[in-house]
């Protein structure tokens, strides 16, 4: 799978829209949850796992 590089902007309310190509690549749909992780100077996103 080729890398998906898109830029999102954080709104005044602290919300972020995940671009459609990124949602499709991550298998995210309506109501999907995303966890973020900071690594050095970059951030990564992955689908959150509900336990």
C-alpha cells in the first residue's frame, strides 16, 4: 500500500478532519476512533481498538 500523506488542520474546538484517502487507507468509517502517538518530531495515527 503506498503511503498516504495529507495535512489536516485542528479547528478552534480541537477537532480534526481525517482526509478521505487516509480514512480509506486506515479502514475508518463513521463513528470510528483514532488514537494518536507522538514519536520524536512526527505524529502517527492508527485506528483505536475498543476493548
